[in-house]
C-alpha cells in the first residue's frame, strides 16, 4: 500500500479560517472555486425553477420529515438491519438535510446531530466507523462521512471537526494503493472503481474545506480510472475483471473524473456518451428496482448536472418523476438491502440538486 506522509497534509485550514468563519462567504466562495471539482461554477440558469414542481416540493418535505423522524438520540440512523447505525447512512442523511436549505434551514438541528454522531465515531487512526456495526466495506461509510464533514466544516461549531476531518483525510491518503485506487482489503487486486470514486469525492470535499490534499494522489486515482474504462465508454469494476460496464459505477467514475478537472477530456466525453445510451432512468421490471438503484441515481444526477443544461433538462425531469412515483405515502423510499433511511436520503439528494445548497454538488 502506498502512504502519504502526514507532512503532506498542510495546515491550510488556518489560511481559510477567516473565510470559513463567515458562513455566507463560505458558500458563495466555494461557488467560485476552479480546478478540482471543477472547472467553473454552474450557471444560474442550470437550476430551472420549473423542474422543481409543487408536487416535487411536497414530496421533498414529506421525505425530510420522515428521515428526521428516524434519527435516534445519539444522532445516528436506524434501529434494525445490517446497516443500522452505519456512518455512511448518517452522512448521506445529513447531506439530504443540508441540500434543503443549508445549515440555516429547518433541519439544522438534525445536521448538527449528524455531525455529533460522526465525530464521536472517529477512531484513533482516523477511521470513522460505528464499532458495533459489522460491514464488509467500512471505507464506504468512512468516505461518505468524510465527504459530509468537508461540506459542513465551515459552519460547524464542533471543536472536534478540524482534527477529525484531517485524520479522516490522511487515512484515505494512506490507504491509496499502488494502482491509484482503494480496496476493500489490503490486497491491491481488490481495488475497484466504486470504492475509489467514493474516496475521491471525500478528498475533493476535504480540499474544499481547506484540508491539504496532494495533487499526486488525485493524479494517481485518475490514472486508475482511465485504465478501468472500457471500449464502450463505461467502466469495469476492477482492472483485472472482464470489460463489463455497469451504469451506476460508470456514472460515479464520470463524476469523479469531472471533479478532477477532466470535464473536457475524451475519457469523460466517452463516459457521458455511454450514460446517454438506453440505460436507466426507467430501469424497472415488474416493480423490482434495478441493482444499485439509488446509488446509480445519485451519481447519474450529479453527472447530468456537471454536463450542463441540455443534459440536465433531459435527465432531471425523468428521474424526478420516477422517484416521485416510488415514494411511499409516509414519505420514505424503500431499499431492501441497505435500508429505507439510505434510500430516502439518496432520493432526497437527487430531488434537491436544483437547490444548489451542497458545494461539492454544485461545481462543474
């Protein structure tokens, strides 16, 4: 495994401290970020008000109320199932609340409770994990947790935040393997596109928060994704796997590469061409959701947002209507494998993209 020494994480937080002390300046300042994630701000016209219909707003409100009701006393989510108390689910729920009206909206207390839960689960080595939850891929939860904490760092008053975010970022850098990817295990052949894109987004978020991330680490991960692209423009799971593309992970790879500043390069254009083929959004059969349904919607919506107006106008109304049809009367979305809290958080993030309240999701 390759290791980036702690000295490569600079104390750039101090450089940004005044900026982050001003909440409004934090959000507006990030809209002007260039470079990694990404090249230029999204045009104001991209968030067409007509796409967020009254029916959509009502569905979002029902979903947020249901999700908030599922948060337990310590700030985590879920009471039963293998993903109950999972830090990744908590981070995604926090992102869904943040997407509504930022840190100043109705769900600010729920966001602060998510922050409290995640920072309290940080281990000595930087890993953010609920120790009592057994999961085969703890880096997913850690990656989503790091991504969320990077987005709220500027307006959080949690005194642990700086230390937790730095340590979490350093752990990700330490675990990057020689191929440039990340693994479920210490076996370098275990590195895959899905978990790699998750760690890349966590690094981009940390960098937005002022945490130093070596450009070499991003370049190394980009090289890994380039090698994973198939002739059809999609992406395989592992470099050693047959060249089989899958829509969800291909959307994730396109997002990560665009965030890395490659939006005008052939690898991204070919990936976008693959995503435009007759894949989802309507990927249902006899009422059964496609595999990785909500994961795929999350990344494909982000990819469409990055691609610009015409792609956004094509994608968002279709995925919006699909999700509205899948919402339960109580306000939740259902996922039999990971859980309804996860599904509801993902659906709400997708529906609230036009609100532009999560900095990482608004830059292209």
